[in-house]
C-alpha cells in the first residue's frame, strides 16, 4: 500500500465486516487508519462481487478483479488467517488485542472466533463496533440483504411513483447508510477512549440506521394535518416529488432538471419575470397566508412552463451562477460527465494490477490530511506471526 498519512494514521483497525459495514471501515481506511482485513485461506468472498474489471489482454492478472471490492476495500491491508485452526484463531485474537478499534458484522468471517472482552482485558481502551442487521428483539438473530433491510427499515416504502409498488433504493445505499453510522460511532467512541482510556462496545444495527434517516416520513406522520396533499398519516409514493411540492423534476430541452424556487423564492420570481414569465404571481393576494398554498402551486406550474423552453445544460449553469440549487438529472451512463463532480476533481485513479481506472473519490476534503488512494492489494498471504509481519508487535502510542 502506498504511503498514506492521514487524519487517523495512528489508529489500528481490525476489519471483520461484510456489506453491512464495510463502507464504514473504508471511510476510516481512507482517513489514514491502518486497517487490516483478515481473509479465509480461499480469499475474501466479497472479492467475487461484481462488477468486474474486464481486459482479456491484461498481463498482470487483473482481468476479472472485483471493482466493487477494489472500492469498498480500499486502502486496506489483507492477511490470510485460517481461524478454524488454533494458531489462526490465536493470531486473530492477538490482532484484536493490539488494535484500537475492531469492527464486526454478525456472522462474518472471524467474528465467532474473536473474543472482544478478552481483547479489552488485554487493551482496556479497545473500541468494538458491531453492526448486526437488527437490534435486540424478535429479529435480532436474522440477517437481511440490502433489499430486505431497506424494506423492513422503511426506506423502500416511500420510494416509487404514486401508481407503482415500493422501489428499492439505488445500489447499496442501505448499507452505505449503516456503514456511515458505523464510522461515526467508531470515531465518537475512539475519541472517548483517547480522552479517558476507556473502551466501549457499540452496536449500530442496520435497521436502526435506516429508520434514523427517515425524518421526512416522520415529519409527514406527525404533521400530516397541515399538509394539503396528505390523505393519511403514511407518506405516499410520489415519484420525484418532494413532500413540500417545491422540488420537482421537470422536462427541459435536451433533458430533465430538478427545479426549485427555494431557498429564495423572491429571487426565483425575479428571474422568471426577467424572462417574461410569472407576472400574475405578483398579485397582492399571494402575500396573504390563506393563499400561500395556491401561490406555491401556481409558482411551480409557471416554473414548468418556463423550464420546458430552456436548454437543460444552459439552464443548469445559469442556475449555478445565480446560486439556485437546480439539479441536472443525468442518466447513469452520463454520471461520469457530471460537471459538479468534475469541478470538485472528484474522480480519482485506482491502480488495479497496473491498470489505471477512474473511480469515486473522497466524500470530504481536508486541508492538512488530504485523502489518498493507495494501490489495490491482492489476497493476503499467511504468516507464522501476522502481528510482527504487520508491524503491530510494538505497543501503540496514544497521543496526549
């Protein structure tokens, strides 16, 4: 792995995760933590997930490598441990005792063999973050793939159009959510451990993480009586329509764009009038509270009438210039050309077996400890003394 000094360069992490929390381990690794991921002798099963790198002429053995794994297991060190044997289980336990942080997802390789409480007796400041599918209760022993987790957590129900069934969130968004919460929990507990010397066991169930992101659903439930479009306490599927009706994907010339008059409705109104639209919206009655819903409805109808006359790309850039948060809707094959991502220099180069591949970059930007992508590592090799091989033999020095 390339030299990668980041904000967490003094933090040792043992990564015993699957899809439910591997993104959390990635966030810590990309911040510079020394993250070690033990693999079974046959290799990490997640190395088999697609999509895969395809180059039949590749001479470095990269053809067929999982791009999914290269992204989610970035900046990681891999070790091969047969934890079903006594020496392998002992080495895993030693790793845990030398770590600052152990991240576990129930049922993942190595989680049944590692004794977190024994590791904490060896290292009282150890933080363990567990990410099961469900919290305590009748479902606590069950596991759930992304779709089932999203359905039971509540994120699937409000997605989709008014006349469609519920719709799964795109990609692995459910587990990206739980992984993000795992990273947040790990950093909070790690800070506590650094300040007090006291480690903790932290549980971050996927189910709870999803539910905590449904503020718009709970808002609808508690305040449905004040929403004129509400027909029940349950938020209906409304396609691209935000519950406030003020964020709408509209058709422009050459594509679609999410248009909204927020956060400055007066500024949007001025823009419309400059172009010959919306003079009727200056009617004094719209300043009266009882006509605000009528005003909002008429404003959005005027926006749609105006947007359809505009070139989508030109409209997007003009909205950016005016600080109006319009969103140019690109098909998936055009996302790599997204001008906002390009302006942020978001795409980064991944080195996979000598092949340079563009992939997603940092979700944050730090000035003093910049994000760095190390070369993707192949499957780990076994060692008679993994701890010494990794350089974890010495006691970790904790900053004052």
